[in-house]
C-alpha cells in the first residue's frame, strides 16, 4: 500500500523549524530588526537540520534598510568543509531577500549543515535577531573573523563570546519567489 509522502519545504532558513528557530523561540530571541553587521568580516555559521534530501538552487540573506559593501553566503558541512559559497557579492536591494543562484544545484543529503554569512563592512544592514550569547551557544551558532572575503574552504569555528546575532539566511529549492 502506498502512503502519502510528506512534501519537503521549498525554503529552509535559519529561523525555520529546520534552523535555530525552535531553539531560540522560547527565549524571545526571534524579534527581527534591520541592523548593521556588527563587525566587518565576522562570519556567522548558523546550523540547520535537513530531515530529507534537499536540492539547493539558491541561497539568500534578507537585507535590511541599507545596502552597502560586499557579502558572501555559503553552505558548510557539519565538520566545517565548505560545500558552496557565492563569492564576494555586492549587497543589493533593501528590505527584501537577496538571492544568489547556486550553479549546478547542490543535492544535500539528510543531515546537519551550517548556513554562513559574512559582510566586509558595517554600513549595510540585514534582518537579524539578537537572542543573547548563552542562547546562541545552546543553538550551536558559531563564528569566525576572516581577513578578507570570500568565505574559507574550511571553517575555523569559534564559540560566540560577543555579538549575539542570528542573520536571516536561507536556501531554496525554487528558481523564483519567496
């Protein structure tokens, strides 16, 4: 007998039930605001869990009210190996998602991954929440300060000590829409 199969989500992001939302919602940490990147070249690695295979066609960050500088977005394995990165990309558009197409879609098997984001300045704003350092640690969010863009081939994960930030980063299996 055939049973109905669950329909996988089209969008998986850091605040979804597959991201850290379930970890920080009880802390009231998901209040979103448009704020500057706290420190130039500080990378945030935000964990997601995929319960099914996911074909990633685009990666995105939700920009805030001001676009300025360059950013890089990426996907990392649980051990810190870069699977994909967009490369240095001009921040463009305000108060809306900024999508980068993943050339040759990436099929991600079920498992844990990190969505990564870094900006080269602090003028550009993005949608974020600030849940507190202890909540970030409990949720498994990691950080790294880079010397320059782009994102590294292998992450050097560090536990957050300052700058409690969860950027709204995501991947999608669609070519359009949000």
